[in-house]
C-alpha cells in the first residue's frame, strides 16, 4: 500500500451539489428533445474520474484484479466493462483515464493502491474538475465535424477510440463508446462554453437536451 494521504472528495449527502451545467441550464435553457431532434445531448455529472500513471504491465495487473478489465491494448484505445458503465482510456504512453459510477472512485483508488503496493505509480482523483457530455443521434457526427479538428469519419474514428482534441477553442477528450453515441469529457471551467456551442451548432439538427 502506498503512503500517499487519500481522502474522499465527495461532500456529505446533506450538502446540496450542482452539476457543472446547472448554471448553463438556467442561463441558456435546455430545449427538450422532439420528434425532429437528430441529436440529443445529455450530461452525466458526478461520475468518478481517476487518472492513472505508471508502467503499463504493473497497472494492467492491478486494474484487471480490481476492475475486471484490462488496459486498452493500443494507443487511443477505449475499453468498457461488461455493463458498459466503467471505462478505461489510454491518454498517453503512461497515462490512463478511468471513469466509474459516482461514489465508487474513492474505494477504487484505495483498492488500486493496495494492489499496486510498492510499484511506481500515481493516481489522481479529478472527478470534481470534469464532467461528461453525451451526444447521440443520426446527426451527432455532423455536429462534431463542425466543432472538432480531429477526423471523426468512421474509417478513422471507430467505436472504441478516444482522443484529446480541440473543440471550438476548448480542449476536450472525445470518445466513441458506441456506434451512435459520442462522449465529450470536459473540464468544469469549459462546461458552459461547450454546452452553449453545442446548442448553437446543433440548432439546425433540432438538438434536444435530456436532463
């Protein structure tokens, strides 16, 4: 077990919390999806986000033991558990992003530290600094083509890929976990900007927001 001081960043249940987009909904609205909506936007706030750094072999053994899945086998890879609710993404040669249901991250961090023992590694809980936005629908890729510099054509961006790229004038992690669903992992400070951009860019597709 590492000697790093760890603590649960989740506030007590009686303290009210707001998602990174709470202000955006009040300021910019949240148009409900209609039959004409070719893109649907959802925020998945309060998930657990952990950044792992270290050697791939050592980390892979620990992740398989604790989460039951292996690290992605290639750069820009994205893997999910059997339920599709926990994921691991390769960010850089020695860096991975783990996303789990909210409330699991502190226990997961402690179990990973226990499994890694005296190995050289780092685990950072970045849950409070990020949120995840989902785009789904037949025009989701068209909307992204207007917004990101990365090539999102299916031949270049298949299911199971994730990249760090430029979205408008912000930096996001763009992921494709399913055929018709895309995810944007956004820093909290860029959440409102990204949301308003999506509403504007998605207007021609009658974008709707599910809350």
